[in-house]
């Protein structure tokens, strides 16, 4: 018995010793930063990289680089309290150290745009039941992301095999960038591929099939995907967003169903239906040369981005009027560029990182021109004179030329691009080789305050201070009669009107105007005037002829004539169907963007006449007129194709259509 008691005492002593020996302390975390992130939300960050958000309500929305955690790579884990209701825009952008599974609690109802954009270490996202909205780019460029898991109780979103969808799976919102799949099959329920849906996907081996249920492909949908093969666009797709197939380096061809009503392809290149816009040249296409088809008017944003296999000279046909942002960026093999003669706008970075752009021999005193377009100026200082033949100054062309103090711009310029002079805050003087009226007709893009706020000198204005424009011109078989309306006439002057036929001088007339003249009519005797005709006005200034306003390409003539470089035929016979009344067009003019047509009509038995001019089915003007005469004006006309004039007698009588002229 004593022996048993001794053993019990020994065991008891050992237990007491164990209990009384102090345990080593766990490493305690230390708060290294803290703050507020909402009206009732606060946050702490410890030295272990754990960010804790506590409190109630919404998180602030932030601009780029404004969040307290922007680019903080020390954040490894985010813990959100169960009363946080929103995640702000750009809140955790570029937190590349975030590697643990991101769990969004059920209390959160919205995830702002760019909220986790560029969190390159993030591998998995768990979305709670309460999330009702996810902003654009929320998880874009999360290059390590392998899966989304959405609560089954969520009423707005779901996940399938790690891919994020809306609840009924009609929209594929995001395919995780690192999810490995050799042949991903888009579910048959999907009708829309969302913005950025496959952006930066490195795990997608082959291009997925775009099924015939899909109607739209969002902006940047397949941006910089590493998938191989051919993209096939079925007949059902009616919308393709900007840069949808941007720089897919292994895509060799984009093929469009001939039945598609909105898009087309030729030689593996994506176009709109009528091939006036070249949308995407596949970056993986192996050809060394490419001829842009004549008829293309727009080269789309990033259309040739990264097409490094193309070599030699790229020729823009004269049909091209617009080249959008980064259109030929990083086409490193292109050594030459020939610009369209009819170019009207050039986006930023359109030719950067081409061999042509990088060749110093193509730059003139720090400025690159292609044809009559100024593309880029580098670090100019003091004064600079734009070449006189220049017609277009490209977007961002003089950006941050902070030491540029004055610039001279020629009167041939028709477009100054967006941001062309952004950051040029030292400009004090602009010398324009034209008149104030001509300057006001230049299209000037946004964010050019340094240019527009400078002191503008109109060195093309006459000491006579005369400004005028043609209001009409007509030909009766023996003489051209032209009417000039004067915006300004501060001196007596001799004014000349020259008539040109097929670009050749035909005749000239003159008149003397006096101070404060408002209108002058000048008759130019000329016989047998046929073909394409126009008039120009001049006045005698310091013993030389100075141009007065713009030339007028509108001399109404029987049969075929030219109006603003569009060849048209005018039908002067407006005899209507039996039972309707006669109408005779007696005057037609097109100046700037307006068309005016005057009609004499016999309207016996009718109380009123209404007239409408339209291009195809687009209404441009609708006015009432008296029974003696109707004047129809088209203001801000769309691109000219074909115009109709329509007369409606009374209110309930069926209208009769007449073609005035057509292309």
C-alpha cells in the first residue's frame, strides 16, 4: 500500500511540475500601420503582412495610386470583418504580395472596379453570398489566379470549374489567368464574353470555340492571350469590343462567317462588314508583307500591335482617313511608312517602336513626319515652326515639351490631335499662317489648353481686315453668278472671283467693295462651262492676291457636277406620280456642312407642304413651308451617300419620294 502511495505521489509531483513550468510565448504580431478606409471602417497592418479591416459599412472608392495600400507588396493576407459592405474601387490595386486565398465575406455587396487589379500573387478568390455587383477590371491582370469559388447562395454570380459567370451563365465574366486548359469549352448557355474575360490568360492552350449562341465579345476580351490557332467568329456575333484580340502572338488567323451581318474577314484579317475599318491583323500571322486594301478608311486601335514579322514599307492607301491609337506599335520590322494623302487624324503611339520610328535618320531636328503628318516631337525648346505642308498634328505629338515657348502652324493644318500639346506649359505665343476664321475651322482635340491659352497671332490676316465666304454660286449657261457674304470688311477693296473647270482656270470677274459691305454679287461671263467646276475668291492686298475665305465647290449645273469632292447627279425633273402636283427644284447649294434646296411647287387644293431631306433612313431636317416655296436645310450632315427629298401634302396624304442627287 505504501508503495502504491509513493507512486501516486511521484506521478502527482510530475504533473504539478509540468503544469508549473512556463510555456514558451508564441511570436506576437505587431501593428506597423493603421488608418481609416470608410466612414465607419478602420484598418490595421501587422508585421506578418496581415491586413485587417473592421467596422461597419462601405469602404471608400479610390483613384489610381490613392488607396492607402496601393502597391503594398508586404500585404500577404486580407481579413475583412463580417459587417464590411463594399470593397472600394482600386482599393488593393497592385498588391502583388497578396498570396493567400482571398475570402470576401457574405456582408459585402459590391466589389469596385480595379479593386484587385494586378494582384499578381493572388491564386484563388472566394466570393460570398451577398455580392451583387463586380466592377470592370476588378480581378484583371491577376496573373497567378487559378480559380473563383462563388457561394451557392449568391443570387447574382456563380462559378463553374473555377470560371466566374453571372448567375444564369449567360455571361462569361472571367477565366482565371493561370487556369491550365488545353481545350476549354465555353458553356452552351453563354451569349456574351465579358470585358477582359480571357485577358492575360497564360494557361489557355488552344483558342476556345466561339459558339453560335454568342452575340457579343467585350473590350480586351482576349487581350494578350497565349492560346494557339484560329479564331472563328460565327454569324451570331454582332458586337466586338475594342482590342478584343489585342496582341495574341500565336493566333494566325481570324475567320468570320460569311453570314455575319456586322463583321468580315479577308486573308485571315478582321474587318467590319463593308471592310472600311481594319480591326485586327493577327499578331501570329506569318506573312512578311501585307497590303492594306484600298477602301479601308480606318485602321483600328492596336490593329497591327506587335506584328513583328511584317517587314519593309507599310503603305496606307489614300482611302485611309484615320489611324487610331497604337495601330502599328511594336511592328519592329517596318522600316518605311507611306501616309495616305487624305489622312485626317492619327492616334497616340501609332508608329512607336517600329524600325522607322527608331531610325534617327527619319527625324528632322527632333521631329518625326510621315508624309504631311507630324507624328512626334522630342524635347523641343524655344521656338518651332511646323512644316508648311503639314495637314495633321498627331495625338500627344508635342507632349511634355516643357521648354517649348512658341510655335508656328501653317494654314494647311486641319486637325490637331488630343493631348498634342499637353504639358507644354511654357508656350506663350502661337503664330498661325492664316486668318482667325480659318483657325476656328481646325479640329482641335481635347486637353490642348497650353496651345489654346497662348497668345494666338493670325499672321495670315490682311491689313485690310476682310473676311468673307461664298453663300451661293450658280451658272445660267453664259455666266457664273457668285454671292459673297462678309463677316468682316473694314476697308475698301477690289475682290476677284475666279472660275475653274476641271482644276483649270476658266474666267475671272471683279467687283469693288467698300467698308462695312455685307454682301457682294459678282458675275463672271463664261460660256460652255461643263464638267467639274468651282470658284475661288481673292482680293488685292499689297499688290498681291490674297485668298478670301474658302473655295466653293458648288456650282449647280445640269447633269453631273461636283460638290465637296463628291460626284453627284442632279435630277431637275420632279414630276410626280399621277394625281400629285408638280415641284421644280430651282436652287441647290452645299456650303460647309449645310445643304439648301429651294423648290417651286404648284399646290392647288392643298393647305400645306412639309419637306424632309434624309440620307438613306437618317432624318437630318424637318421643316414646314408655304405653298409658294420650300427651303430644306441639312445641318451637320452625316457622311454623304445618297440624299432624298420627300414632300408630304397635308398631314394624312401618303408621301412621295424624289431623289435630288446621289453618289
